[in-house]
């Protein structure tokens, strides 16, 4: 019910966007750069179709998937850090993105409509949620062992029946939790042998 309410709110948000702010829509092919850090051009966008990854590359060339973005997820380079690490967003399949002009959201609406005020409130609510998910990733990466990271990841994404469905790939999951794919699969097999989980195709049932 809560998920349906959130989706309805996002759909209404998208429907009313063009009333008083500048929006643009762009399509991306698989593995195409969508957004990177820039201290000058502030951008806010959300996925209207497809999937993408927020990726960090350190000075040694090591890449980490910080977060997967799916339909209706919002993102912004407002929260990207200006550091030696490079942070960028790349599409993971054919993806469509709607960009909101950051500065037009801060100006008074020429129509003086109440929607503009609600837009700013909703926008920052969505950005706060985005920041919450980034903090979740930081907590995940603080886990020391492969099992600790895996359990944290699965529990956060399992449904109310403790079932997790692999919608991407095990390689993508391994990159997201910052472990080797071989170590990930080995740990999953160990956990299944210990009756902590049960794998059936792309479905993982949790007993922990």
C-alpha cells in the first residue's frame, strides 16, 4: 500500500512538472554516461524508463556500484563530492531520463501557482530519500566480511515474505557490495548449505 502511494505521488509529480519548471527528456543506450560531477552545472533528474548505476571510481581505477537506479528514482549531482574519486551515473540498459532545471525550481513561479511550492517540497523529500539510500550504501561498505555485506544487502531488499529476486545479475550484486563475484557465489553456496537461504533460479528465500 505504501509503495503504491509513493508511486502515485511520483506519477502525479511527473505529470505536473512541466507546468512551471523547465524540463528536458533524453534517451540513453546501454552503458552510456548520463551524469557526472560538475561544480557549475547542477542537475536533478529521474528515471522515467530503464535502469542506471551510480558508480564511483577511485584514483587506482577501482570501480564500485554505489546504487542502482530504476524507474521513478530521482538523482542529482548536488550530492556528488568533489574529491579524487570520480562519481558518475551510467545507463544499464536503454534508459530515458527527465531532467529538471535546478534554478527554475528556486525561482518564483510566473503563474504564482501552488504547485510550484509543492514541487519544491516534493523534490527535496525525494532528494532526502536519495541521501538516505546513499547512507545505507556507506553502512553496507562498513561491513567487514562478505557474509556480513551479503546479509545486510539481502535483508534490506527482501520482501515481507523474506524473498529476494535477482533482477540484475550476480556480477552486479558483487560489484554493488564490493566483493568478487566468485567470493559472492561461494558465500551464497555456504549459506545455502547451512540452511540460511534457499536458491531457486533467481529467487533467494531468507531464513535469517
